[in-house]
């Protein structure tokens, strides 16, 4: 906490400045702060507010002002700073948190010291606390005038004390011009005339010193009608006699060219090193931003060490600084600038650096960022050769600033390299990365988000644990990762301290959002933050400001997906947020809101699936996959929420089926069905969806039990919708089992019932497409073409692509049956390109199989064999190749036979192997060539 009275009045707490909106509030704070810890009677507060003209309602108004003030103080995180203590009120604050009290204490310490250098340091620090006229924004009145005059007089006394100490140190050349200016402003202060005479005399200007005495005497006699004091007359005589006691040898200060500390450990190079070096050579201000412990300081110092400006490289460490007004003082101290004239430190710095070619490294600016920005902007304007590298959690926002976000180290390397070097340093010669521990080290670095500080702390633990053991304990990382070294900054001595440091820099709303955002698994957008994290303490109206503040402080990482900004906490910061969330007893409420929001996202995705937004829905579901999984896990592990989990798993059928997530879909569906065994519409839907996924995987043996249960419960509940979808899936399973008559019958029934019930969605289309392939297998090519052409037209009308691609595949199959190879290739390629957008591996596999057949039929057996190998590679990620169906395998077997006939076993095997070694993307590219 800091209270400033020596200039614009300011009261600052851990959550920022208290907005003192009225002169009355400012007067109350000032009156109480001038005597911290002491009771100020109500009458004294009334006098301070109204002097001799207090209104009849003065006491009531005082209580009202204090009530509002105390509420604002609590909001700023200062608790009960002002409390009642009869017969008045007391400010519960240490004296050193009030600049006026600190000023007086420093002046007293300076006067008690026998060492001029120590006195000068105390006085310089005391005068640096002044930023303007004292109490100027309080209510005008007798108390304000009296107290302001007292403080101003103390300031003048301290200024004279500082100049006297400076003269004792031999700095008369610097003191002379300042005193000459001051005597013009304060001509009746004899002590200033004394100091001016001594400064002039020591500068070898005896005549000017005597002339100064005559001017002083003229002012005294003409304006006040009195002669100068005996002290001043004695000084004139000493100057006339060249008294040796007036002499003082000048101090000689040896120049120093920088203060960068020596390297105490190896630097693990990172990709941005050269980029930062290039930026600081081309620009004058580079700010490195990033989360705590990401290595901003090490990178800045390493780059700075490679620079050799004539006037040195200077590191200014600001982490321990609490009083923002002392930023210029801290910079001056780091530079070794000694100026005890009482001038403002920023003025001193601008004069000192004006002609110097130097590089400043301002480290840890985040908690004093505004004052750093003013300082840097001022210095860069007046010192054209000066360059600055700043490290901060947020940018300075100064003109010409080049901002570079320092990313965590890449995993496995160079993150693993850092781990190995620090582990070996912990016990020299004891650690190297081997085949046995390489995976554990990489996983450890990945779990630590590649944050250098966390990796270094983990590496110290190899004295007791192996990397694999560390990995097992990483869920409790804030206990495991301690001891950053006794000489480390306090906020770097444990990972928890680093997070605390970042947390304390945030406003109350930002702190709330950090804790609440930990319920997100992966990234989230602003709408999700507003829906999940807002309440009366953090309203949706202020959510953007809170998000923006956390991005600015490098707590949230900003990403962009499909033109929408999204935000993400690194895992370490998410876990820290969880500890804060649990401590607030809000976790259960936030996790429920998170689940409900993403259940809504899933419902919106299902509705959008049979619309032109279908392709975009694929991207949004993929982006939200982490949050959807978290919502499912919450539902299936929280008592009383299993039904919601069942609904969510079933609602996501389009994601499991449409985006080729068969295995994951069955995992969630089977789990949900095992927990919720009571008949319900949600259970009916989950049963047919589970059967659907199993069918597409080729696991048709599991389908009958699922669909029989579905149809039985649908009959019990009169759920005609679930019954018809189960009929469709049952028909598809029959086709995959090569029972074409049963499949055709069931699929035709499903198609009819969909029409009667008014259904129209992707599964309705798929029932018709499945019927088409069934009749095509039976040789009814015209009927198959008619069915798929109708399905294709409906899809085009509604902007549906996923089912349309399967219709195109069947039409390609029909074209091949008719001998129209050109049309077949065009249709199969179109189907493949659509399936690529959906990452639908099943659709990709069947299209590639057909294109392989087309290749061998058109005289390209080598290419066909390559595609067969590629299709086999895709099938391995889907399930049973070609569903284990003889009908689906017929064209495949034909293609293999033709390839073997043209190439022979050895050449065919070689091309097949080459294809099976390709990635899915390479397979798709090869199929189009």
C-alpha cells in the first residue's frame, strides 16, 4: 500500500488505485494519513473539511463520506484501513507507507548522520518523493493551507540540507547553478545565500562570491530593513581572507562501463535470440513480454551482453521496487548517477544520458509499467543514442516500441536440453539424456508447458527423484517445484511464488476471471467467458476488460480460430487458477455452468449440421474438443449428473460419426450407458448412436444388442424418432454383414418412416444413400442413381456436404458399373475433397479405394497399388477394412487382382508398402494426381 500526499493525492492498494472522486474524500485521507496509527478526533476531521464554517449537517456528511470511502478502500483490497476509535477514526497503516511520513523520517535520518554521502542519499530519496504541490487537490481551508505551508517549508529545509551535504562532498559545480536559481525564488532565505557564496568560492570565483553577499545585503536592507546575520557577515570575511576552512577537495568518480552480472549458468539458445538482437539494433525500444518464468530476463541479458555501446550496458532490476515514484531513482542508482542537488531524478537522468550511447535493460516492469513508460518515453526523446530492452508481463505502449512475446521453450528440444543441463549442475556428472529417460524428460517438459523456470526447478529434484518419478508427482507441481535458489528473486523461489506474483498484479476482476477460467480445458472465446464466469462480482459488461487485462499481463494467451479470438491458460497457470477457485468454494458452481454451456454448444452444432454451417461446425467442434471432453467427464463423474452426460454424448453423434471420432464416441457412449440404465429418450438416442458408431467401425456383432434395447425402450416410451433411426442403423449393419435383402428392407422402411415423421437431416439422407448402395450391389444401378441424385439435390438445397459426399461416392460407384470412368473419377474425387474437410477417414478410405480401381482400369497399375497401400493405411485408423463386407470388398479385390496381373507380386508389394507409409494428407494428394 502507498499513500501519496506530496503531490497529487493517491491511495494505492494491491488491487490498484482507489478512485477518490471528491475533494472531501481526498481531504479525509490526507488528514488521517498525516498521523497514521493515531486517532484523529471527529472534530479535527470536520475542521479539515470545513474550517470555521461547518454546516449543521457536518457530522452526518462526515459519516457518509467515510462510509463511501471505506467501501472503496475495501474494493481496492486494503480491507479495514480506516476504523473507528473513539473519539474519532484511525488510519491503520505503517508510517513508511505514507510519503509525507517517510519524507520526514528520511530527513531526520540525514540530519542524524555524520557521513555526508549517507545524508545525501537519504535526502535525495526524500526529495524524490515529491511529485507536486502538497494537498493541492484537497478542500481549501485553514488546515490545508497550514499543513501545506509546513510541508513546503520542510521541503525547502531538506533541499538546503542536500546542497550542504553536496558541498561537503565537493560537488560545488553542480550545486552552484541550482542555488543561483533558488535565491531568485527565495531571496530572504539567508542559508541559500550562504550556500551560493561557498559554491562560487570553491569554483574559484571569489569575486562572484563577494558580489553575492552584496546582493543579499541589498535585499535584506531594502526589503526587510535589516542587516544580514552575523553568520552571513562572517562568511563574507572568510571569503575575503581566503580562509582555508572554506576549501574542499573535489571527488573524482571513476567511470564504469556497465553493470551486467556475470553468467552463472549456461544459456540454452532459443529461436528468438537472433530476432531480439536484430530488433534492438534496428529499433531503440524492444519489450519482451510473456508469462512469469518464461525466460524474459535471461533472454534480455543474453542479448544485451552481445552489445557493446561506448557508454555501457546497464541492468536496472525493478522487481523489488514498490513505490512507483522511485523508478527514476532506481535507474539513476543502477547507472551510478550521483546528484544531490534536489532536482527531480528524471531531469537528472535526461541530462546524464542526453549525449550517451548506452543500452538500458529494464527488468520486471509489469508492476510499475506506467511509470516505466513515462521514463522510457522521456529518455528516448532527449537521448538519441540511447536504446532500451524492457521485460514485462505487458507492453509499455510507448511510441516506437517493438513488442515480442517470449514463448515457452519448444518440446522436446531445447526444453529437454535445459532440463539436462540444470539436472547435471545439481549433481555434477550425474545426469544425461538416454534412451531410457528421454521420453520421461520430454513428457515432463511438455507438462510444464516448456516454461524455463518450472523446468529448472524440476531439474533440481533429480537429486532425489528420477524424471519418471517427477512426472508422476506433477499433478501437485506447486509442492514439488520449490527451491529456485536462495539468491533468486522472491517471486522465482517457488513456482507458486511466481504465480502469486502474477496474480497480485491483477485487478480484482482479473483475479476472479483467472480463477474461474481454470474450468476451461483448452481455449475459450469471449462468449464462453461471459456465460460461464460472470456473476454480480464479475458482470458480463466488464468481462472484455478483464479478458483484455489478462491478455495484457500475459496470463491469457490469445489465439485466433476461424477469425474469432480465443484465449487459453497455460497448464501451469490453469492449475494455479484451480487452487484459487477451490479456495473460493466456487468450483462446483463453475463446473456446472461450464458443462451447461458446452452442452448448449453441442446442441447448436447438431442443429447446424444440416445447414450451410456444417463445415464450420467441424472446425468449431474440433476447437472445443477439450471443453466438450471436460463437460462429459464432469457429468459422468459427478453424482446426479449422469443423465446430462448421456444427453451430451448422444447429441454429439454428428461429431463422432461425421468427423471420424468413432473410438472416442464409443468410449463416452458406453460409459454413459453403463451409468444411466433407466429407460429414457436420452438413453434411446444414445443406444442407436452407439450402434451407429459400432456399425461404421465394422463391429457389427455389438450392434444387435444395442438396437434391440433401443427399439424396446422406444416402444415403451412411444419414441417413434429413436425407433426409425434404430431401423436405419440396423439396416446398415445388415448390409455390412452382406445380408442385402434384409438391409434393403430395413433401409426402405426407414426411408419411408422418415418421410412420414417429417424428418430431414443428414441421417435421413444417409438412410437413402445406404439403400442406394445396397440396390447397386444387387445390380439395380438405375434405381441407385435415382436415389442418390435425389439425396444429392436435397443436400445441395440445404448446404449439407457430409452426406452429400457419400451420395457422390455411390454415384461414382454406379458410373463405374456403367463403364463411365471419366464421370466416376470426377465424382469420386469430389467426394474425397469433401471428406478431407471433415477429416472423415471412413469416407476418405472408400473414395481412395474407388480411385485406385479407376487408376488400374485406365492403365495406371503402379499408381493403383500405391493408392491401395494408402487406403490400407487409412483403414488402420478407422476399424475393420471395408467393414468386413464381401460386397464392399469386391471392387477392392478386383483392383488387387488387376494390379498383380500388371505388376507382379514384387513390384505390387513395393508400391503398396510405399503407399502404406504415407500420411493421410499424402494419400489424399496422391489420389488426386
